[in-house]
C-alpha cells in the first residue's frame, strides 16, 4: 500500500525517496506509556462530559488505569514527549511528507478478542498497527488512505504523515 501511494505521488510530480524517520527502541517505553496515559485522559474526558466510562470494555479501562499509574509514578514526562517530538521534527526538516503502511500485516481473526486480556490486546495492537502510535503521541497530522485490496481481497491502506501544521499537505496528498 505504501509503495502504491508513493507511485501515485511520483506520478503526480512529487519527489519520492526512501527514508526512515527516527524511531530509537530506547524511546519505545515512553511512547507506550504516553499512549496509555492518553487513553486515561480520553476516558476522563468522557466522564467529565457526562458519559458512562464504565461501559468501556474492561481491557480498555485497564489500559487507561495503567496510564494513570504511569503518570502517578512520574513515568509520563513532558520532557520525554518533547524529546520524541523533536526527533520527529528533525525528520520533517528534510521531508515534506512520510508515507508508511497503515498496518504491518493482514488483520487478525476477530473471534475471541473480548475474552482476551489487556496484555494480549496491547501486544497484538502494537504488532498489527505499529506505524500510527508514535505519530499520534507526537501529535503530528496523519491520515490512513485506502489503496485497494491485497492478494486475499482484503483492504489495504497507506498512512500519510506530515509535520505539525501540515494537515492541508496530508489531505492534498490523500486526495491523489
């Protein structure tokens, strides 16, 4: 899907070249903890708005609770967030747009997931969709763009990511 998206962008006159944004493994725990803390903030927002957060699946509540605990223990730090953003901003100093796959592999069977625990869900999620999380945590604009189907007839998509303030660029590329 990413290769198809790159070919469409090239056909439209864009310069496309292979590049890898920085993703040091040492930063992965901080990104993961920020993801969990974000879930906690989302559930808190639902509750403040009069929503019933108890209706959320238990494993989602566990995810949010892990984020709350990480925050209470001082493991979710603004400095880590800013360091992650700075790494990604440096990438976009030399690139206008990033194209990645949206997903790492074909979808997992949906059967049985409600019976699986939180850790199994986190593990599966980070392996299935590893390309979006870091950009969500960094707060960069991104879009998942349908790119047809794979050999099995399943839909595939490419993710387009832009620098902060690059929403128009992402949407313009998605329109191609």
